[in-house]
C-alpha cells in the first residue's frame, strides 16, 4: 500500500501545477485589453461592441493600420459586412457598422472600460 503514495503525491503535484498554469493563462487573458498597440485596442473594443449588440459573426473583424488609421473588416452570420474605423482625426473614437447600420460611434476607451467591469 505504501508504494502507491509517491504516485498519488506525484499526480497531485502535476494537477496542482496544471491548475496554477491555467489560472495564470486566464489572468493574462484578462490583462490583454489594457496592453498592446492601438490596432489591438481598437480590435478588442470592436469585438466587445459586437458581442454586446448580439452580432453573430461569420468572420471576426481583422484589423489593419494605415499610418495611424485603423480599419477592421469582417462579416456577420447573416452576410452583412462589418466595418470598424478609427481615424487619426480622433484616435479616441471609433465607428462600428454592420451592413448600413451604425451600431456604435463613440469612445474606444469607454468600451474597454465597460468590458473590464465584472
């Protein structure tokens, strides 16, 4: 019987390490919206708006930068084009359109802040 204890202790140690590793991953994921360049922050904010508005995605918006202008393009499950823009004229603002409908026009940081609240 005592021969099984080292194996059990070893399994418990591996399990504990796995739990700690997964906990660390979730903490890093939670920090993602507060780090990164402007393109990344606009992408996080756009995704938050789309989720909040219940837009079902066929293709999640992919963002590109041209200088300091950020444009993201994707499509909804219903086939509508998703366009997100944030220009150098007012980098703190973004517009999210699904088809011809504007579902958000406002502060990028307000969206990030709202998404960080529990």
